[in-house]
């Protein structure tokens, strides 16, 4: 098989990133140390990582008719992401103001054109051409209330194409809305806070999470992101944990998206659960070493930083 073709349905944004000596209090002015205009958005971030790892990602997205939309599309094309399915919606592109302080990020954003990211029949007809499909949970917040998301997953399931969803933006919705995913998705990704919200608990109870995500929704595996504590994959009969790398983060923006890209790469390439978590953790950690959501990923850079990946990449 040549390059695996991955279809991604998710947000595309322009990130305005400020490095600040502190976060402002209400009504306070804080002078930023640096300011950068960078492309972001979960869909674009995952596609960026996958393209630089050698896969062939296509993104279904929407940007505005502003200059930021031009920049977002150009940045994706520069790294090899296919932009055939990006539409221009009148008005503003998605904009995120990101404040980076102490290695963590705080965000205020406007989804703009992302809310009008609707799948067309023409795109649905092309889904059988893909090897894998991933959707972002934020797409349930679009004007069609997730109808496009479900259509994409249903079409992938009909043609036997593996699929995944990150439950960002979805975990807090009603249980009835969550259950619309039943028997439609193979792999679920979420962080520990989203897991707590999903099972309505004050901490992550693995049995409850397994019962809901695998027992009720019918997923094969659940990938749980726990930040500095590491990550785990939950299957019907076991749980595999992988310790996080010890790093000093510059900016955590995009770390979760990089992790998701690692999971997708692992599944597409038939890696073991342990290898998949190792790669996903390394991509998430690597993303934290740079300002912005899209680090200069390459297999060589990753192996240089994390030598244990040499076996995975056969370098």
C-alpha cells in the first residue's frame, strides 16, 4: 500500500498567540512579550502532523473569505495536506486568542466559518477512497448540530473504513446526543476531564468509561489523554498505560491534537497498543516544546528526541 489516505473533519483556525508574563485580571492590561499569527484548529493540526509523518491527509473544513482564510489554506498546502474539501464561507475565519503563561495556554475563540462546515454529497461519495476517517467532536457544534459528522461516520462504517472521534466539545452534551454515535465509530479519543464529564463522575472510573464507550457506543478502543500523568488505551478486556515524557513545556497548544495524530498513525500502520501509545505520547510531548499548535514534526526529529521510536519508524 502507498501512502494511507486519511480524511479529517474538523476546525481550521487562525491562532493569535501571546506569550505573557502573567494572565490579566478583569479590566487589567498586560503587555505581551511576543505575539505570533499561526494556523491552528484541531482538524488542521492533526492533518499537519499526519502529513509530516508521511501519510496523505485530506481535510473537510471551512474558512472565511478574509486574508486569514488564505493563510490557513496556504499553510496546510505547504506541508502536503490536501485542501480540496475546504470551502470558503462569507465572513470571518475561526479565530483563537491564545495566552501562553508558564507553559500552559488559556484561550478565547470565535469559531467563525467553522460553524458552517457542512459535508456535501460529493464528498460523501468519495469516502470509499479513503483508508481512515477521523472527526472532531467540535463539529457537533456546527449549524447542522452534528448531522454532517454522523453522515461521515455512517458512510465510513458502510464501507468498512475504520473511524475515530475525539469527544472534545461533545462530552458535555446530553446522553441522548452522545448515543447518536452508537455503532458508528471504532475508536474514541478524549482527555481525563472529558471522560469525567462523559460518565458524570468526579474522577475517571475506568469501568464506567469502558461500559459507556465500548459497551453502549460500540467502540473497539478508547484512548485516554491524561497530560503529564500519561495516557492509556482501554479495550474490552484490558487497559494499557504509558507514562508521559518528562519535559518542560513551552506551550501545550495542540498537544492533544498531536496525540490523536499519533493514534491514527498507529492504527493505520498496524502498530501494537503499546507502540501506538508511545508514539502518541511522543508527538504530544514534542508539540509542547514549541510555541503554537503545529511543531516541525519529522520522523528524524522525533527519533532524535525520543530514540525509542527508532524501532517504530524502522530508521
